C-alpha cells in the first residue's frame, strides 16, 4: 500500500490515507513532515495500535562518524587530581 499525507496545514485538516483508495488510515497519532533545502524530504509517522509489514525499496548511505575525538584512558594519581582541581581539602 502506498500512503498519502493530506493536510490543509491544521491538525484537524491532516490525514494519512491509502493513496489508491483515499481511505483514512486509523492509528496515526503524529505526522512530522520536514523539508530542508538541498535534502530529501522526510515524513515521520507515529503509529499506535496497529500491526503492519514494512516493505521498502529505499536505501541511504550511512552518515560518516562525525566525532573527531578518540577515546583515551588516562591514569591520574591523587596529587595530579588535587593540582588539577586546585583543591587540597583531602589533605
């Protein structure tokens, strides 16, 4: 089944329908539609209380890891920690 999102811009005027029959689909709680210049449009549906099989031909590359940091294990002794915190209250 292909779906169609129909909206007049209001909550009451928004429905998710079967594209072929126009039948309104029950159980859709939230529709979040995003359009960003230069990027594919996205639609997120929050579906409650129905079972479904999802079949798709869509494919997308995984985003590269944008974290520039590498994990590092450091061993600090108590004096180094005190100096770092400038707190000698544990003396």
